[in-house]
């Protein structure tokens, strides 16, 4: 009866899932395009309405405060300086530089966060003692410590981008530590008893039970950290006067905003694109890893 | 100290909690190889706690527990226990086969040996063909059979089962009862089985240990002399009903024996 029909049922469902997957992807792309178009329409509609009515609240709308989208897109092809490279060229270079910092910081921060969580999960005393300071670390404005870290480590001979990566790690490790800790604690009491009945070592309990059980929590944290690492990198560059990244570009174009507002907007788009890319990378990894978790923990 | 011919030898066992509640008092119980012993009693009589003390998952306050002549702790380190809980406790990130092979990985078996044993175990619990399914794709009864396969995979000396079929519907439960008896005979294992169900205890066991609550004591032990092998017709024999009645009366007598003191909320079934 029910038992025998289960595999057939699963197979049947599997086929239907497979068939609907292509349709699902199409629908998602469609939704994405529709939302993007709606946002663009909202921008242009708002601009048109405010300019037409002459409203000045909350701010006066003109081509400086809200440039046309097509002007922003056109700016990508304009040279940044007379005879210099076009904007998209220099922005992609800057984005690559910042991506390097963000990714290095992201990986470093994730490892530190995970390591901390493992240590804290095994010691109630350390958890109670250290957790408040870990939380406090995130209340220190990164703008305040950025010059100290970059200049301080720079004087020890560390390259600027590496120092910025450390700043990105500073923002990244926190969500990972907190979520991983929660995940490591989330293990079912029965599952622990089961491992105990096998006389499993703490190490085995960690890798065969606690870590796999905490992966959904960890990936949630990694998604938060993915975007935070880009913010950390950009903010790290700014007070440290590092010119090669998106932070430098933002500071630079900010100064010329009244003359060339489209350049700053274009930079924002690239920065957002970078954050989204790293997020997408994590989301993709999650789909692969969470499906194959057993192979990864064996 | 060791009693020959005893898989489990419990004497003078008492368990009190920090709250002052005595969960188990002066328990003496011997279990011989190949026995199927059920622990039955009202909620809060400490039967699950007793099972966990035998399995060295909970420490007794006083008294001794010997398993195959060793301390319960030594027996746990020697992988003498297979445990099945009320919920199957399968890892949903592992396939059915890899759930069954989990204890074998702990014991450091080679891949080839694991594979062969998993195949045998899934055959035993009649789940061949479900190797690469995920636990959540199976029905509750099938999940519990995976859990039993996992518990038996490394040939433990003692199988401890804590209301393994309590969460299943009556029909699945009766079918799994039959299967468990078949597995018990085939694997020639010794089983300690905690249950709430009188007919289940009588149908499965060679002995039913009736416990009373607050403090948990052994009120009576009913030897079940129903012929082996048992089947659907066993449940229709007059002797089956006599034994069910005997257990029910022992439970009632045990319940009358002691006035139930009021417990602080939430202490029931804790350990």
C-alpha cells in the first residue's frame, strides 16, 4: 500500500519538479525584469512629477539630484578625465580591486566567525565571558578604526588592500559567529544522546552532527556577510585614502557631484552590482552544499 | 561482581534529581541474553530514565549497573548499545544508507565493509531500494525502521528502545511489532523496550517489568509464556488476554501502592 507506492510517488514528483524547474527559472527572470522596470519607472515618474509640479519637498528634483537613468547609463561610456579611460573601464578596475578586498575579508571573517562559534559552543564560560565583547566590537564605528588599522598595519609593511580586507573581515565575522553559534547549539538532544551512545568524541560530534546541523544557519549569516564585506571594503578605503577601489572612486566623484552627478550614480550601481554578485555566489554555493551536505562532512 | 549469563544486572539502583524528586528507588533487575524485556508504567515512573541509566546516558545516584559484566560506562565505550528513540533521530542531510552507516563510521569500519553491512541491514528491515532516499521522503514507520537498522548495524550486545513506536498509528505499530520480533529472532539480540502500551508489551516481551510512579519502583514482573514465534494469531489467544489483564492489574496495584505527591511542573519524564 502506501509504503510500496512511495518511491513511485517520489519519482513522479521528481519528474514534475524537473519539468517545472525550467518554467520556474523563466518566471523568476520575468519577475526580476518586471521589478527592475517598475523601479526604473518609479525613478523617472517621480522625477517627472516633481519637476512638472515644481515641488521642493523633501528635496528639489533636477538633473543634479536625480539624473535621468539614460544619462547615468550614458556616463559609463564617457571619459573620466580628458583623454583618460571611459568611466566603465575605470569603475570595473576599481570594482575588481574592491572585490579582492571584500572577498579576502569575507573569507577571513567567515573563518574567524566560524572558529569563534566552535570555541564558544564548547565552553559555556567562554561564551558568557566573550560574547558581550564580540557584540561590543560591532558598536565601534568602522570609520573610526579604519585609519588606525590601515595606517597601523601599513607601517608594519602590510599592503593597503590587505589592511582593508581586515576591516571587511571585521564586519563579516560577526553575523557568522552569532549564527553559527546558534546553529551549533541547535542540535536535537536525542541526536546528541545517539552520538554519546556511540562514545563519539567531541570532534566527531562537531563534524558529523553539530556542523552539518548548523549549515542552514551559517549560510544565512554568510548571505548577510556577503554584502557587509563590500560595505566594509568601501568604507575601509575611504578614510585610508586608498584611491584604487570603489571607495576612492566614490570620494573622488563626490567632490565633482554638482558638475558630474551621473558618475557617482554610476559608481553606486557598480558597487551594488558587486555586493549582489558576492551574495549570489554564496546563494549558489548554498544550493550545491546543502544538497550534498553528507559528502562534505564525511 | 559479574553475574554469569546476565546481559544486564542492576542492583540497588536509585536516582534522585537535584530538585529532590526520587525518580527511581531500589531497582533490582537481571536480564539474560536473548531476552526481550519491556518496561511499562505510568508517566513519570522513571522507565525512560532507567533505560538511559542502563545506556550510560544518565548517571544513577547510587547502585550498580553491569552490562556483560562491565560497568555501563565501559559498555558504552565498547559500543555495546544500540539505541532507538521515539522519534527516529535520522540526520536529514544524510541519505538512508548513510544514516545506517553512521555508527559504522564511528567505529572506523572500512568503506567496503560499511557498504556491505548497510545492504544487509536494509534488507533486514525491508528497505532495500531506499538507499539514496532522504529521511524526510519516508513515512514515519519507514523512518523508524531505518533507525532500527542503524541501531543494529554494529551488532550491539543490547538494544535499548525508548517507546520506539509510540508516535506511529496503530496499524503501522502492529506491523512493526511483528517485524521487530522477526528481527529480534534473526539478530538474536537482547532488547530492553520502554512502552506505554500493555498489549504491545505483552505481545513482544518474554518478561514485562511493571513499574509504579513516584518514586519509580518495580511493582511486579510478569513472565510472558506465549509460544514463539508469535504472529497475528497470538493476539487472539486467551492466554494473551490473560496476560494483558495481569499486567493491567499489576499497573493498577502499583498505582494504588503509593500516594502520588505533587511534583513541580515539568519534572515528569525528565532525567
